[in-house]
């Protein structure tokens, strides 16, 4: 990954083509005591999940080991435009205990939901998934299916199969770009048939050329029941 990256992206409702929000982001690579970590931060304004006309600040930390990124924490703070808090979503990844702690707090900072997930394997969430999958994009031709776990903002844990969909040309604000297209297929057991009507196809695109920058996401915004969105990089 790059030493430092700044950019922006827009959230668009897939069904109506109406813009929901826009965001700016930065990613910084930090080398300290032979440890490589990445800090991701984003600020957005608009509609997000069930929240209307708000601001949201996302922060996440990840550590690089053996060519993969392991999430350390993620934080999503929902605020009114005047800066007053609305809700807070926080996840902490404890690799010693092999557990993931997820806390949802209300406007007063009181925890209204605490969830503990067992760490069954490589696990990510919304704020860390895009960076995590860049490694998979770089090695997409080696194996058409790979597996990881995903925690949605709604507090659901899914085992995900990753399928290589080949190369596709995207038309973005920056121009036409050849991209690696990956499909995320959740394993839902007996609910798979029912879920097809609840979970639309989910895709993510990365630039074909190194360093395989993320370009676009298409899928549910935060989990089952949320808006089906397209999130596109604008710079």
C-alpha cells in the first residue's frame, strides 16, 4: 500500500441514482519498532444508514502481517451538522483472546448494545474491508475463491466467499479505468434462498495496475435492510 493517500468518494442510491452523501478520506502508513500499521480516517456528510442530513466520522487502525492487513479497531461517530452526537459504533479486535468487541452507544454516550464475536478467521468490518481486500485483488488470478469473515454495522457476522469476476472498465470522474472486479458471496446456510431477496449482489472494484487502488463498491450500505448503494472514488 502507499505511504499516504488522500481522496474522496460519493454514495449513490443504486435504485434511484440519487446521491446520498459524499466523503473525504486519508490513509497513512506508519512504521514504528518494526511494526507496520495503517490509520484510516474519513469524514462524510449527507444521509447514512437510517440517519438523514448528518455528518459521520470514521476511523480505523490496521496492522500489516505477512502481506495481509489485520484490523485493530474501527470507530464510526454519527453527528448532527452542529457537531452534537447522535450515535457511536466501535469495534475492537483482541487477537490474544480471539474475540471482537462491538459496542453501539446512543447520543448520551451510553452503551445500548454490546456484542462479542468469536474470531473464526480473518475478520473485517465496513471501515477496514476496502483496504483488507486490496491484497486479495493483487492475487486475484491465483484462486477464484477465497474466504474471510465480515461484521456488518447491524451486528451480523457473515462468512464471505470472494469470487474473481475478471477485468472490467469503469467510468469514473477520473476517467475510464480498467478494474479487477470481485464479488462477495455470503454463506447463509438454510437462509440462502430467502436471503437472495434481502441481500442484493455485492461487488468491489480495484485498479488493475499496481498498487491496485480501490475504485468502487456496490452493495448494502451497512447491512440487511439498508440502502443498496454504489460508492465510487472521485479522485
